C-alpha cells in the first residue's frame, strides 16, 4: 500500500536525491514532495516491518520521520 510520511530536515532537491539514491534499492520508487511543509515522502510499504525499517534508514541518513 502507498504510504506518505512527513519528514524533517528535507530542504532541497539534493536532499530528495540523497533519499532516492540511498533507499530506492531497498524500497522501490520513492516520491519526495518538496512543496509541502513539512516535506512528504511517499512510497509503497507492504507491511509494518518494512515501515519500521524505512523509518530507521531515513533517520540514519539524517531525515527523521515525524508522522505517517
């Protein structure tokens, strides 16, 4: 199911590209909405375990998820 997460510290296209390059191999296509505030990251999340992994990996590259 597609899910959208609000994340902090995303400020520009370089941030969006870092997220995509770092995580698309593990999570598939990722969309980053730079026009929302806070910024939104949308991707296909099949289960709770994958969601938790995504949140951890986002945090590891500097972008904490603040709400789903």
